[in-house]
């Protein structure tokens, strides 16, 4: 949800000044007084908004409801003359420009009702030279897709890897990482076992370095990351490795700087013009740039940008940033914005109707079941999201492993985190111990929080991997943040690349994550229950700081899974808990194995036999050894 600190500090005065930059970039000599109108076009009968390529030319169509006239100029006419677009008398202006071809730059010129002209980049630009430069004609049909047979995993089989393109694979200095550098590390994600990548926002923003939550052009891939075809190739290469791509989208606000749509028609309506609310609803924590969800054309703008990702870029899902700040003005339900629910419901209903295998995830932190309840219509029911980020989970689990003393670890809170769900569905929440928000904004990576300055210590390794173990064995869709799998330290910054040297230094920790992911995905067909929706936290020892829970899908051998997590520094040579059935239970995972780290205790958490005798509300019980700050997974 959060931006880099550089953006959160912007004031509205700076917002307006920044948004005006692209409007002022007119070629020399092309002022209202000297411009020559070379053509006056009739409105186009061809479909499409923005710049749509056809054989022999390009159709331009733009929404400018308060403009008196709209022109286009670019490389195709030498920038020296203006081509007037036809008025469709529905707020749109359009025209077919023969000879305008892909790769050529262009801008619109809007004339307001008082006769003043302003140069504007295309709000629907599919390709930008940069955030203050010209739009570029792009043909979505030019990329040849290779991965034709890819199928998204079921929601209950997803394991998400959160990635920031600019820092995922880069070296300090010069520009940020890009799509091609990220592609070079996709084998790592595949080998780890993650089957979905959640890409932090990668649409044209001000500057080259950013978290991406200050997007100015929601249809144009960030120019510092490469060509739009590079973004498609990233998705293509991920699909060829069996990995889906979830795109992070931001429609709670735009910018707040370098906005092409700011005062687009030349009438600001007292604030930002037709794309934005111009009353109290405009204000967000990041600037006065909240889109006007009450306008059908703005809702269409948002909808089209989403479908652009799931269709033109073949994305496999969407993660909506800060939906609470779409449905409320300041995060409080007393400042509700009902219009936003029409956006949620209409888009989610369309995805479900046309591509139901693609996941739609909200970051809301407050809406509860209403966010993931079905949308019965565009104007009633829940918001219709498939899932939402599990804030209750991450805060409880991080608190339990970061606390400096065992006495500060609350097993009842851990139990509640494991069992909590939304809308009665276990896949209706995404669970994690690290995300971009949780490892910045005054917080740090879990190992760093455990021991600041010594993230490679025994304590940091043991307790951070304990948290990961609970993530991968609890109901929900598990997620990790880039570098978490090899103990990345410090906190996330958009100028600080992932340290890939740690991939070797802490190769054993990476193997631990791989093993957890394989068990979560039922890699060996003996832990099916970890994909299921059933959980029974049957053992809570708050004094000893041990918790145990039973997971299952349908039940039976290969399905029932029992997880035991020791949140204390105590070694237990013979710990007894209840089991759901008698017979041999095999230790499929032991986080204390010294193959994961040479300083781990290698506690012999081995296979055990469950004997008849009620314990913890179950019919059988078994004993086993468990190491400090360790997690063990048993199945039959």
C-alpha cells in the first residue's frame, strides 16, 4: 500500500506543478497562435480508446468532455501541424490518421471553453518515452506469444512470490533492474517452487526509482523497465516455467505527479478536472488525486486498464492496492465512498464471467467478509474479490517471533491467526510474514527485526523460518517477499537491490523454503491436507509456547497432516500431543535439520507411532522430540 517516502511527502502544490509538466511540453513554434490545422477529421467508426493501430494508420480517440476542440500531433506530421479530431458529442473526440504507425510519438492538444490550448500525453497511452514525455503508438498485436499451453493453478495450489522489478536483479548504481534482468532469475523462482509472481506496480511513474505506487499512466509499462514487449516477454517466460503473474494495480489515487489526465479538458473544476473527485473525496494520504468513481467514463478507464493486463498482457490475476482508500476517503467508514463498490463489483463480476481462473485480490485491512463476499450485482452484495491480504495473520505471527523473550509470545494469538478466514473460504486470504509494506515503512525484514544488525544469527534464522513454517502450513494462499528465502536483511528500498550473494551464503535456508513450498503444494502426494480448507488447532500450550494443528482436505493417509510448532527456546526430548489416527506418522519436515544451517541443532524429530488414547480432543497420541524455535510436519 505505501509509497517510497519521497512520494508520501509531496504536497498538493507540488502535485499540481508536477502534473502540469507534460502539458507544457509543446514542440517549438506549435502554439495556439502559430499552429496550422492541417486536417479536420470526421470522428472514427473504428473501435478503441487511445491509439489503436489499423492497416495504414492509427485511430486516436480520447475522452475530453469539457474541451471545445481536440487535436493530435506527432512524428507522423512532423509536429508542425495539428490534426483536428472529430467530436463524437459523447465526450469523446476521435479520428483515423493515415500514415500514423507504431513507434511514432504523439500528443493531444485540448482547447478549453475559453480558447486556451494545452499539450497532453494520452491518459490511455500504451507506451511512454517517460512520465513527462510523449506517448508512443504501440500495437498490442505485434508480440508473438510462445507459452500457448499455460494454465493457472487453482487458488488452493497457489504459492506467491512478491517481486519488485527494479530491485529483484540489479546492481547498485545506474538505472533500476528491468524486465530482462528479472527474466534472468526466473529459474530461481521456479526451482524454489513458487508458482505465482506478484509484481509490484510497474506502470509509468515519475522518475526511474519507485515502489511503483505512484503510477501516472495505468496503461503504459514503466519505461525504465523496458519496452512493453519486454513486459509481455516476462509474462511469457514465467508461463513457460509454469509460473503465473499477478499484477499490482493502484486506483485509490494516481501519481500524484506527472499525471496526463490532470485538468485534461482544460477546466480543472476547482481541482483536478473530470478524471478526479473535486470535493472532499479527492483527498488521499498521497495527494488530492482520487479518481471519480461516480463517472461511468472513469469507471470504464479503470476497467479497461485492468482488462488490458489480464488480456493484452495475459496476466493471471490482479492485486488491488489499498481498496480501503477507494471505498472510504480517509480509511474510516464514516467517510464512505459508495461509488467505489460499483468498480469492485463490476470488474470482479466480469473476471468471474470471462476468466474465472484468474485471481482478484484486495489489500483492504478492514472490510472483513464484505470484501470477499460474492457481488450479486454491480450495485449489491459484497465486493466480489477472490481473496484479500491477511493483516490479522501477519501481525500475530510477526509479533510471536520478533518478541525478544519467550514470555512475550502469545500462542492464543497464533491460534487465532491460523484459524481466521474470510467469507468461509480458506483461499479468501493471502498469508505471509514478509511483504513490501511489512519490511519497510519503519519496519524491517523479520530476521533483522529479531536481531537488528545480526540477521544471520542463529536466533534470527530459527525464528524467521519458524514464521515461514506457519505461513506454509496454515489455511490460506501463502506468499513470500523477494530475498526472504535466503535471509535478506535490512529493510526494503527501491534503490537497494536484492543481495544475490546471500543465495549462496544461506543456500540451506533457501532449501528450507523450497521444502516447505513442496509440502504445501503436495509435491510428493503425501501432504494433500495442506491444500485443503480444514484446520483444527487442537493443542495450545501457552506456558510452554508450543502449538499443534491438524490440516486435512478429505482426510486419510496422504491427506491428514499434523504440524507442531515450538515457539520457545526449549528443547523437548519427548513431547506428546494428540493425533487423529493411529499408526506410523512420518516426519516430512523438521526445520531444526542442520542441513538447513550448520548451527541448527539437528534434533531427531523422527517418525513416530500414534497409539490409542484420547489426547487434545483426538483419539490417539504420539510423542517425539522437537528442537527450539522449530516446526515439524507429520503425515501418513
